[in-house]
C-alpha cells in the first residue's frame, strides 16, 4: 500500500502542469483561460475574486524556502527507477511544488487526474477525506517526507528484512496449522493473518517514524483516533 501511494504521488508530479511559483500576471492569465471554457466567460472582477480566494487559502507560514540540493541515495528502489523519475523525486525532496498551489486548484487537479478511477470516486464521495488528502499533498513536510522514504536505503533495507521474516514466519505457522477441526484451523489462520498485518504496520511505523509523523499529524486533525 505504501508503494501504491508513492506511485500515485509521483504520477501527480509527472502530469501536473504547475511546478513552481507563477507571477501575478501569469496566474491571472491562466485563471482567465481556465474559466473561459465555461458557457459565460468570467468578468475581470470575478477573476480577481478567484485570485484573492486562492491567496487567502495559502499557508499562513508561507516563506520562500531556502535553496537545497538533496541527493538521491542508491538503493534497490532507486535502481529500478529511470532518470526522469529520479529527477522528480529529487525535486520533491528539495521542495514540494504542490505547496504553492491553492486548495481549490489542487483539489481540481487531483479529481481530474483520478477521474473514472476507484480512488477518484472514493474521494468524490468523501469530501472530508479529499480535504485531508489535499492537505497532505500541500504540506511542506508531509509529502516530501513520505517520498523521502525512498531516499533512506538503510531503513528500506531494515524494513525489507522485517517483511521477509514476517512472510517466512507466516508460511511455517500455516504449515503447522494442521491439527484440530476445520473451524479451529480457520480461526488460527485468521489470527496469523491479523498478527502478520499488525507486525507489518508496527514495524513500518517504528522504522519510518520520522517520515510518517507529519502525515499522521494531518490525519489526526481530521480524524481524532
């Protein structure tokens, strides 16, 4: 599941038309072009209202980030990535381009890219979850930290070892689950599956605690677990 989310995030980066700051005139022209596709083009005052709304939705602590140059570390994950994918990951590790977009703009982008897909339909039916997902994408720390897991070869290696141990343990425990009636065997098999899932989640959190904490903080704002 973690890999699926990373692929989704990278997909949004690859196909996103916006990667950085725009001048006021360029942004105004883009808003005009977007809304001119409607049956009644927007008036100048309406365009200004949209721009003012987007400015109001900008992060309160917005400051131009200091330039950085994070390098991509070699790991079995980065070795299977092509040069273009590595470049997009590197850019995300240095600065999250989605943080420069308003909530309304990014919400429209997400729904457009996921149109007709199961996850897109899921987001449409659950506005609260959509808002949370957009906040994670826009946050200056959450998304870069999640993608940054790729750039932690030692942690990825440790998590891989844990996964192998869990898979091997489940295999042998299921082999040993041959005694008793069928109801008992089914119950034991379900217990093994639940234990394996719990071990997977707990080990993932322990190993990648620093990387997932910013995202968990946003989730807890929406869902007080």
